[in-house]
């Protein structure tokens, strides 16, 4: 289960008034059945039979009958074991979201979202009770009750909705990088200069000193990237920008990292709030920053998709080709957004139809764009003109 699917399930549970429960499988990998012959060295403390004491212990090995933690295929074997058990009881599965299992009955439905040994259950109360009882028959499990913490996300339940945030994780990150006492800031990055030579995020010069290996630049990027991908789309662009210099970071780039950490210091409790009152369907917003990387002539793609009024999917990434105009960069951005939209629609449609809820198949998904030339060209189709004939037809896939 990926973070996008998990955020949609939270949105679905809030809008439909469903229950959410979390269960943890104890020693999940040990339930997997072996699909190949695998042998291991005899561990220390294991007593050999007297008949086999004539040779050194290194001459013997043990054939595994069950999967163990540490095997390359342990995760796959556990998934196959769980999938076989759930499909036998009538739970449906689809390649669009293979870690989601759904069963519908006359009294309601239950959704099982699998992430390794954590099972998130979403559905009606009666069906969730049946599901937990069925799982406990086969596996030793901990019933953790209402979902409050999963995948590093804190989930707070309120009468008017659910707040998803990572305040505890942010505090740990700030403390790890000695920024927990820093002065908070109100923006995730400084204003960039129009003068390329004065841009604080320009690449490293030949005579410029690189950061020493002791500076945890890569660790900071990884910690911030996790936040940007889970609950903080507001830092997605700044983190993506600084991640480009992971191989040659300088003091300027490290100051950019500390600027983001100071921003998080002042916005620790910010997150995604899914309201019970909002009933909006999937909406998308796409935009592009023309020549946002003036050093290499590249533009930036950005998009976000909201479901029931709150973001469930977003991305900020540098475009792979050089756009020749703002219109060109906007077409590339909306092309990437439309690709994401098709998968989102397929995933949402599968889950809602499997649960017996209203489908989104009947109507289109609105995708907002603010560039007039881009909208005109997409609406009119692939029309060759002096200004746009060089744009690849695949970019007009939208």
C-alpha cells in the first residue's frame, strides 16, 4: 500500500462515516511457505544429533521449512500466504492496487489495506468485526483499535473530521539536526534572485568548497523527502530543489536545508485535514514554473489532486526536456498531471465500486490550468502552428 492510496482511504472513511482499525501481525514473515529449497548454516547453540558429531559443524546445513526474516523472498511469501487466505473467504483484489482487499456483504463492506505486517481496516462496524475475527483464526495478531498511528503518520480523530500530521517525526528530525531550538520561519525557502550569478541555489562552482562528509546533507534530504511525500506538500518544491545537489552540496545548499528546518520548527503541527462536511469528487490542479532552473534551462512541473477537499496526491519535479516557452512548459505539466489522474480514477473507481458506493466512471475529472494558450491548444487538439509545431504530440495526450 502506498501513501496515496492510504490518504484516499482516510478521505473515504471520513466522507462516508466509516470505522478505521489497525491490526499488527506478530512475526508475519514466519507464516510464509517456502517456494524453493533454501539452506542455512547451523546457528550457534543448536545441538547436533550424536550421529552427526563426527564432522565439523561447518560441514552441515539446515533446510528451511518456513520463511525467515532476512530472506529476499520473505515479504513476497508472506503476501502470497495472506492473499490466499483472504481470497478463499471472498475478499476481492485488483492489480491496480494489489495490497487492497475488499469484501462486500448485505450488511456492509470491509477494506483491508496491507503494508507488510500492518493491516489497516476500513469499513462498516459489523463487517470489520467479522474481518478481525476471521484474521485472528489464522494469524496471531494485535488489535490496536482505532487507527491513530500508521506508516509514520499521526491520525487524530475529531467530530468534524480527521487530521493527518507528523509532528512527532518533525520534532525528532529537528532534534537530530540540532534545530529544535532554532528561530522559526514563515516560508520554506528564501526568495530567489533574478540574477543567475546571485542565485543561492546555483550549482557548485569549480573553485567553491564542498561540504565535508561530516555534514549530514544526504540524511537531511532523506528525512525531509519523507515529510514532503507523506503530509507536507508545502515543502515539496524546496526539498526537490535542494536534492539536486546531493552529490556536490555547498554551504549555500546546507543553509537552504536549515531554512526548511526552521520553517518546520514554526509549522510543526500542520498537516492534512479531511473534513466530514466536504463531499467534492476528485479535482486536479496543474502548473509549471517556466525556467525555474535557469542554470540548465529547465522548467518545473507541479500538480496536486484533492479528494473531498483535501490533497491526496501531489508532485513537484524538474522537467526532463527544455521547454521553449511558458506554453510548452504548461503542456508538459498538465500531461504529467493527466497521467496521474488516470491511475487515481482507476484506483478510486475500483475501491468505490467494490464497496457498492457511487462510481466516478460517469463523469470526467476536472483538471485546472491557468495558461490560456495551453488550454486553447489542448482543447483544439494537435494543430500545427509556427509556435507550437515542435511540441511532441504525446504531450497533448491530456
